[in-house]
C-alpha cells in the first residue's frame, strides 16, 4: 500500500533537482522514447501510412484526444518536465487499437447493416517494442542521472 502523499512528495523532490541535471535527464528520456517510437514505426502494418505517422512521443502531461489512442503508462501523471508518453493513433488513425489487438467477428451496422464482418487478426506493433525496450530505457535514464549528478558535484 502506498503511503499517503507519496506522489506529491516525489514530485516535490523532483522539482528540487538542479536545472542542469533535469536538462540532462530530459535529453536521455527523449532519446529513449524516440528509440521506442522508431521501433514501433518499423513494426506497424502499413497501408496509407496514417497509423505509422501517428506514432509519437510527447513530453509533459498528456491529454489523449480519443479513447482509440494507445498510450504507454498512465498519460498525464508525473513530473511534466521528466515524463514522456508514447502515443499511437489520432483522429485520422483512430483504428490503432484495432490493429494492435484485432477485432472479433461481428455484425456490421450503418451502410452495411446486417452483413457479417469476419474480424481481423491482431498485428501488434505498440506494446511489444515498448515492453522490450522499457528496462533498457530505465537503465539508460538511471545512468544519465548518475552522470549528471557527478558532473554537477564535481563543478
């Protein structure tokens, strides 16, 4: 069970970190997030390129524009300067979730009402590279923190 106020206390501690250390850590976070995004873009099934183009990372607190978006972690939480959220999907590529997880057979509605859709197979591209690179990214950020602290102390 988490202690009360632990998130607020952690954010307060992070805010007290000197700016040069935060800058170095942010650069490493962006580098690692960019690497994960590139891996995801290489794996995504491509027809029009809209889904590939919608894969991105965003620094700071993120407000997702659609429930169809895929996002790494819990979007909108953490230190805004040191939080990267990886996102796939946008208003144009609303189908990111359907590609990642597939769809079940179902009856169509709308213009094709009454017809049977056979479903689609999952074509995972998002969570695989995220999970595969998460540990390496955490280690790289930890090393960046250590280097930045040593550099700040030795000034």
